[in-house]
């Protein structure tokens, strides 16, 4: 039941983590697990980078075993090692501005003010990712047990325009300064 890397045979499969298509011919990562709905195995497909963020352990196992040339291998390893070392990091699903003031932070339990940055959290269970609420940007070190999350936030927020990414980066730096 080894995990695999292989080029996508068609353009029809979707990445489990980000939901976007795995383009035909593009290298994809397959996490193998026992079929939850019947006999045999099932394979969950990911962009390798998405798997490095969201499924670090299986990706690291596959990197050790594969004989293929993996593009961006050092970056994938670095991302996955971070997630393997800090168990909550793979829960990060990106950042966004709170559209309302209704959600509470998973860490401090205080409301997250409208229009301020919040980190989306997802939980992995049996082959699926479930929405797990939000964390204040300023609570990131407390909740994720490491303050080193900015690269993840930027990379996992493809919906944000460049100026929003810059604003997010600035907000990260500002909240670091106020914590000191
Ligand atoms: Zn993906
Ligand atoms: Zn908080």
C-alpha cells in the first residue's frame, strides 16, 4: 500500500486539498489508504505541494521511496517537515478577511472582528477535510505552536489578489511587533 507519484493520466481528477484540477501530465501525489467504503485500497490525489502542506507524513514517506525525479523536492521536504514537526500546521487552509464579526477564534474564543484577518482551519479525517473554524492572525503562534506560518498563509490563499497578499504580510509583521 505504498503512496505514489505519477503523472496525471487525464485532466479529470481533482486535488483533495485545494479542490482544483490536476492537469493532464502534471505530476500528482497519491495517498493510499484502506478503502473506507469497501474492500481494497483507495487513492487520494493531490498536487505535491498541497500534500506537503496538508498531508506531510505520507508525502515524506513517498519522497523517501520514490525513484522519480520530483520537481521542487527540497521545497516540498521543507514544507512537509514543518508540518510533521508541528501537528497543527497542516490544519492551515489559508487566510481571509472576516466577512462578518460572528466567528470566534479557536484559540482565544474571542470574536474575530469584521474585516480583520483570520486563518482558516480545516481538519483531516478519513480522506476528507472538514471546515474547522478560524484563528485570529495574532493568535497564530499560540494556536499553531509556531509563529512561522506566513509562507503557508500566502501560498494557501490563491484567491487573494497581490495587494491583499501584501496587506496580509504587513498584518503578520505588525502583529508580531505588538506581541513583543
Ligand atoms: Zn491542490
Ligand atoms: Zn484569538
